[in-house]
């Protein structure tokens, strides 16, 4: 009976040892599962963070690219406006210079063609009793080729001038306006005497009234 009890005790002890070892194995398995789960979760979290980081950085890169593109367009537009403004300013300045040069050239050509024809001084009685006028006149011929025609008509010209001026009163030709009016009338009368418009202008080089 003593042997039987001892045998039972040994079996009971072994049974407890087996149960303890099984519990240890189960505990180790559960712990390993927890570790794997935690590691997997951490790995998944890292992947999600990296993905979110990439997604958030892509709009920033896109915004940066758009900003650079917009800046390039603004700079190109400013350069184009500057070039166009410079071109128009250059053409306006050159155009004015060319026009001015052409005007001066035309005036020089006209001046080379024209000629001043001087008449001998006149001393004439005015319409007022006791009043007289001493005047010297130069006629501007529009073309030098008319010189001989004018020279041949000097007596006619002097006669027309004397008749016209002697009909004027002292008061009518004493003011600047009166003198301008007299010049216009004399120029018209001189061209009528020649028979065509050979005179461009008329100048008083002396004008004395008493």
C-alpha cells in the first residue's frame, strides 16, 4: 500500500508538471502572438504615415510648380511689354526726326527755288491832303525762272502799286492791322498785273509816313 501511494504521488507530480509546462507553452504562444500583432500594427502604422506624408507633399510640390510657372509667365509678359514699348518709342522718335529732316529739306529746296525781287523806293501822296508815304518793297518770286517775266513788268507793277497805295488814308494804314491788309492787297494786285501767281509774299523794308 505504501508503494501504491508513492506511485500515485509520482503520477500526480508528473501530471502537475505537464499541466504547468502546457500552461507555459500557451502563455508563450499568446505572448508571441501579441508581439507579432503589435509589430504588424506598428509596421502598418509606419506605412500609413509614409503614405500620408507622400500624399501631403504631392500638393505642395504641385503648388510650387504652379507658382514657378506663374512667375515665369509674369516675367515673360513684363519683358514683352517692355520690348513693345521700347519699339514704339524708338519708331516715334525716329519718325519725328525723319519728318523734321524732310521738312527742313523741303524748306531748303523751296528756299533755293525762290528769289527776292526788290523794287526801287516809292514816295507817294496819300488820300489825306498833305500826307505822304515813303515805302520800299521786295517781292518774293515763287520760282527763279519767273525773274525775267517780273523784270519785264516793272513799270506795270509800279503803276499798280502807286494807284493802290495813293488811295489809302493815313489812318487806314497806320496800325499794324492796316499794314497787313495793305500787304495782302498789294500781293494780289501784283499777281494780277503779271497774269499768274508768280509772287509768294511781299515785304516792306521801309515804311515812313508823314
